[in-house]
C-alpha cells in the first residue's frame, strides 16, 4: 500500500510568544517493509535553528527553535510512504518459542540492552495490581509466544471499549484497567504492561493508520489521527507488531514513525514556549491511500 | 577535661572506636598535641573559643537553609571548635583510595554513556543502571574532551569497626559543602592560628585553583577568558550561602535559571547590557531540573534548551548531566569486581557492605537480616529516605518486603556501620560523637589525573549514637585537618596558572532588578522610620483631652503616614484616627501588612539575600543585625514605647548598610542601580511628605510644628536653622527641601542624582538622543527649576490649601513613575520569564 500523510499541528497564542524550543518526532524511518519516498517538514514562522538528530531509541527527531515574536506556530509534516507485507506475517504462531524461554533469554547478557530496556517499567507503563493475572490467562505455561500474544491482543480488543474522551495523557493505567475504556494509546500502554510484567520486551510504536468512512459516506480531510500500537520482541523474528485497538497483527496499512518505552518518549511535538498567555492547539492528520486515487 | 573523656571511653562499653582515644584509654599520637592544648587552656577558655568560632562564622554571614521550616531560612552555620584529624600516613591511604575510586567511577561513567561494555559483559547488571533515575538517555554519547568525564567527586567516609575508613555515599551530581569547608577553615584559622601552624594542618586552597585550571582547559569556547556562571536553584536552597560564596571568591557569575536563555545554540546570560555569551556552567541544580525541554517539564530552575547547547558543544556543564547515575548504592556491591576488571587492582577504600536485591541470593539475605540492615532505594529522590529495618513494626516490614519484591532492583540492604566517635565540644565539655567525613576530589585536566583536597567537611551527630548525620537534622560541622607535609609533593614550584578567569563585570538583569528594589526598600524603610518617630513623639506629647481629629498636627502626621506607606484607608478613617494605637503598631511590625515598616524591611532583606554575592562581608553582618532587629521588633512590639525604641535602632542600622556600601561598592552598574532605586524612592517620599504635611495652613503654632516635623523627616532642621537663623517660614522650608541643589535632601538634588547614576548605565549614549527615562527626568528637573517659589509657598486664600505646591509635586510624582517604568522596560524587561510546556496533547486516538 502507498500512502500520503499530512500531519499539521497549529498553536495559537493569545499574546505573542517571544521564544520557543521544540522537539518533533514525526519523521518516518526507512525499513525493509516501509519505503519512505518523500518526507518534508514546513515550519512557520521559519525556525531560527533546526537540527535533525537521532535519539537513544534510534528515532530521528527534529529540534527547532523560533526566536522571535510570533502568535502562531504551524508544523506541517508531509510524507509519501510505500508499505509492503512485513516478514512476521509469514510466522506460524504455533511454531514460535515458548514464551518463558524468551523471558529467560531476555534476562541474560546474551540479549542486548537495546532489547532488554523494553521489559522495564516506564512512566506510563506501570505494573499495576492485577495486571500479571490478566496477562497470564493468555500466557499459559509453555505456550508459543506468538500464539499467546495473538490471544492477548484479541482479549484486550474484546474486554476494552474504544471510548474517545474518557482518558487523556495523564490518565493512570490503573484507571484504564479498572474501567476498561480508552483510546489507542491506552490500549497500547495496557498491552505493554501485560507483556513487561511477565518479563517480555515490548515497545510503543507511534504512527498513522487510515480511517475509513462509514459505507457510502465521503472521507473527510484531516479526520484521521495519529495512531499507536506495540511491538513485541520475538527471538529470530525481531520486533513483531500488534494492534489491540483493531485486533490485528499489523500488516501493510500501518505507517510507523517512532518507537519508545511509551508515549512520553515519542510525543509527536512538544516544546517550551515563553509566553504568559493561554494557548490553543489544533491537530489534523490526513492519510490518503494513493493506490485508490 | 581529657582525663574524663578517656575514662569515659574506657568504661562506656560502646561498640565504636574513637578518633582520639584508644580502647585502653590512651591518646593516639596524632591527637597528643591537640589534647595537650585543650588540657592547657581548660574548659572556660575553650568555651570562649567556641563562641569566637561562632562569631566569626556569623560575621561572615555563613548560613544554611532548612527545608519545610518557616524559620528555617538563614540558620547560622554551626562549627565545632574541635576538628576531625587525620595523620599523614593514614591520609596517604585515604588519598590513594579516593583517587582510585574516582578513576574507577570515571571509567564506569564513560562506559555507561558509551559502549556499555560493562553491562554487556555482565560486570554491572543492566537493571541497576536502566532503572536508575540518574541514567539520562538524553546524555548518551555526549562526551567532554579527554578521558575525564567526572569532574567533581565527593564521598562521605566514616571509620568502621575494623579501624578502616569506609565509603558511605558517593556524590557525583552536584556535590555540595566545599564552600562551607573553606569558611570553616577560615574561622578556625582566625581562632586557633598557632594550633593550626604547630600541627601542620595542610592548606586546602589548591582545590579551587585546580578546579579553575580544569575549567579553562575543558572549555571549547573562549579558552583564554571563559565566562563562568554558577547555576543555583535560588536563595531558598539548602546551601545557597555557598553558591554565593563560591561565586564571589572564584569570580563566577551567580545565576538562576531565569537569568539564562538558549539562542543560536549558545547559552546567554541576560544582563542589563543585553545578552552575554556563557562558556561554562557550574551547576548546583539537580540533573533532571536543568532543562525542562528534555527532562522534567515543570522545572523552573533550569535552562530551556540546555541539552541542545551541550550537544552542540557550545557550553560546558560541570558536572556533566548524567553523572548522577553513579550516586547509586547498588553499584557499591559491584565495585570490587569492576576494580579488578578495569584497573587490575583491589579496591582500596571499602564501601559499606551492600546487598543489591536485584539478585535472588542477595534479596534472600536482605530479607533474612532485614532487622539489622538499612534499606535504601538505589535512586535518591526527594521522598525516599534510608529505612532502618530494626525500627519497623511487623506490618511495616511486610509492606517493605512487598515493595522490594515488586521492584527488587530498586533496593539495597546495607550493613549498619558503627562508625567511630570523635571528640566534640558539646555542653561545655568534650563528648564523643559519631562523625562522617566528606571528601572532595577534582579533575586536574592538565595533568590528566585527579586531586584530593587535603581536608574536607566533617559532620558529627548532635545526639550520641545517631547515625544519620546531616545539616537538615541538626548535624554539627567540623573542620578537617590532615597533619604533616604531603610526601609526594610533585613540584614545590607553583605551576603558572593557565588562566585567571578574569572577572568581567556583568550584571544579570535579575540581579540588577533586585538591587534597584534593594535601594527602593532601603529608602522606603528609612522614610517610614523617620515619619513614624515624629508621629509617635507627637502622639505621646498630645493633650489627651483633645480629640485627635481636632489636633491638626497629629492628625496630619497620621494621615501623611497612611499616604506615604500606601496603606489607605488607614488614618483617613475616623475610627482609626480616634484610636490610632493598633493601626500604628501594625504599621510598625506587621510583616504581612503591605506598606508597613516590617514589610519594607522584610522585602529589603529578601532582595539583599538574593544578591548576596554582590555585597561585601561587612554588609552581610549589617544585614544579619537588621534581620535580628526585625525579629526583635516583631516579637517585643506590644507598646508604642517599645516600638519607638526599635525604630531608633533600625534607622541606624539601615544607614550603616548604606554607609558601608558607599565605602565598599565599586562604581559599577550594581552601585548605580542601587542608587537609582534609592533616589527614586526618596524623591517620591519627599514629595509625599511635603504634600501631606504642608497640605494646608492652620494656626501659626501648628504650622510651625508641621514645618519643623517636615524638616526633621528630611533630616534638614539643623541645616535650616544654620542657614536661615530665623523662624520657620514656608518660603524657606520649600526652598530648602525642593530647590536647593546643594542640600542632599532636596527634591532637585534627588532628581539630579537619579540622572547622574542613570547616565552611567549601558545604553545611555549622551551623544545620541536622550533616552525616554532621561527625558522624563529632565522634564521634572526643569519644572522645579522653573517654578516660582513665591507662588508655591502661598496658600490659596479661600481653601487655605497650598494648591500650587501640591500640583507641582503631583506632576513630579507622575514623571517619577514614568521614569521608573521606562527604566524597567529597558533594563529588567527580560526578567519576565514565564514559560509553559506545549505538547501536542492530542493523544494518538484511533
């Protein structure tokens, strides 16, 4: 599949801001199954400095600052990405390693710290009470990891209600678990907690997914949003992606942007602005399937 | 005195060793000279010396702050007159051990932020580092030039039961206390000069010289003359005193986060001249508070974008961000093995025995011995204190074990060390107290090695047998003496100093603003005192049978007081005028009443403390005594008589503050801003007093009294008499207080002074056009010069009010406001540094 993604973030300040420093995580990486044909980023007003860097988790990000008075800040990321079927689609779940063996392997110096770091708790992925009991219902003794994971993915999809507006960035995982409600970010954080609490390495993936309008209705521009899902480390197959929000083993419709321990590592745009006033923010994401046009 | 100490030591059966006495009640050789001295002088002299030491420190303004205590600000620093003593042989071992430990920690640090071979090969458990809050992923692969990444290192040491020194804590983020160490030594040198000389206590000054050299070696920008700032969290921080102290004597600029900004990748200091590039930041702000963009986004102590400036190598931050990962008690369990692996040496200084719960066997050991261990979190956050297993109830133990089981890698169990006691001067005799010694090590980048300060900061516990020794819990500090000459003196010739870090005078805008307000509050307080004195005198002398509102002099004084202090309605209310005592008392000592004398003095002190690095030592002493006077005034002010007395004391001290500064302050922008504030305030108060006191013409007796009081308020009565040798007349009074350019109390003199100081400030180019603020001043000055004295000294015949004078003064007050606003805009406007975090809060939703 080939997609054109336009991600626009707008800040409007009540009074002019004199200075801002920002970090932007919106640059899709080049992967064997993700070919980035085009990427561009337009920032207005024009930044005073702008530097592309790679973070600790291997993501490309942009640091930029605007050092003059401005009332609006607009960041527009545009990309054209061609996706192909990822290698994990060919995995036969029943033939994967028992999950306990994976745990043992991860907890030894045979595994690299780049992989091991994803089995630790993080700010948004806390081992709240009851979470291992929930996870172990899928991860029964000796069960092949892929099979168990698919089962967990489906259970979360059925047990949790997709409910926009119930949670925000600061909602603790406990509340999500208790009410079994949330959006894709909460689904992802909860999945990560289930996996990490039993010792598996799993990471947060941020990106985009095309949303389809109800049958017969036209698709609205900018109605899409950024999306989040997870990747589990399976020895021999590297990182395998699952999307609990949609009960999917990720295939060729998810456009990846960044990976991290949780949302906080890969916030699409964050910054500090010198302004005493209130601000308003608008985000719009548009994902176009170029093969249908 | 010594005898009883020794006997006590022999028979008390305590498990601790003692620094001075052997278990058999003998004196260790290196203590003999000291013991002899104490015996010789006896306890009475010793008591006097103790007081003298305290006085020295007080006079130098040495203080610290206690958190969470409303009276915890500016506590006097307590120093034991009895030092901690090491002989040269033992010191050689300690020094070697500290150098080895610093080298080792430096290698570990470089590895953790680089290849991580130590983790990959299993020498350091992965969980011990990746779970530690001090492991900053943002600092990965950022290196200083050369091999030395850890620049300043400190550790707390104590003597264990086997007689060896043990390491209790490593301090690698922003170690504190070296400034206090210097002050302790200075006080001891003044009180015990012979004792220090005879015992050959080694000098500690080379520490900061090495530090300076290292800074100019390491900085990549402006090597010859780098601009160094010391980044402090601010005046409420526990050790703020030493931030100011170190800045002063090292020639650094003391800065708070709000003084700095990042632009073009560089860090800039906001000064009254504009932005000045910063080359080096010595930070005393904790790691994650240093840059809200990349770490704690609600921190207001840091500099937004600092990490990016570090990455671009445009600023040097010392210690580098990330060093805190070494403040990790869990690491102690692995150091012996890492030392063998990396250095091929056994660890010289043992750490306290440590079991890291991240390993099953060790966790089991900790659980089995929990009652006799100290449990500590590997990351020292704000809330996580050491827990003594033995102090816990059964239920608490269960809860603790549950917590450990949940995150085993976050905890260690450590042996409770019975550390040694040292003689301490307590309750006028020598008593044995447990003591901890903090050492200081600094990188010498020229010689590519480290240097240990031959001395340090020792602290003893206030109670016997207490193991927690810190200033927060009332610890007593001790000077630390290393006796005898160093054996391996590399060269006797002092190396030429590479750079003097020449101090270029810069004035951060915030400091400028505080100085401006310091001047304003100084005058505000002084004018309040003078007017209050007149008012109280008049009140005491007033005929009780006459209502105050029928007493024109007293009611005018009271109402002027209200207007001048800006405390309306005050005495414009009939009921207050009828019964003025409570309002008067409140105006003197209610520190919460905005405009009161106590409020002005408190504000004066607050501003003074935040610029204390700019003020001389003697000035600090005056500030201390003003602070004491304020406390006394607030405590004892129940009657107006008492209030009157404290007013007298206060005005003298305030003037002493100013007088000292005339003598001491260099004529730089600091001085000029202080004076601009001062003269703006005095000009305004002068106007308000004239306007209030001489508002109206009454009977001739009252008029005379009011004129006399007005002159007194301006300290001009004597001048008047001398000059006019006649009765008081409005014409003469107004001439003297408004027009006479040679009377320092006249309005015209005050306005001219503002202008004199103003024109020396940066960005006031006389050849160009006058600035707005100078134009406003010129307008005020001209108005006064052009005014007709005969017109303003005559009252309106219908109303009996001095309309012409009042109208002139109102115009001057207005122009003063505009001048002040314009000065603010030009020099202090970028002190407004409110900022907030923005985040694309739209969470991924679909």
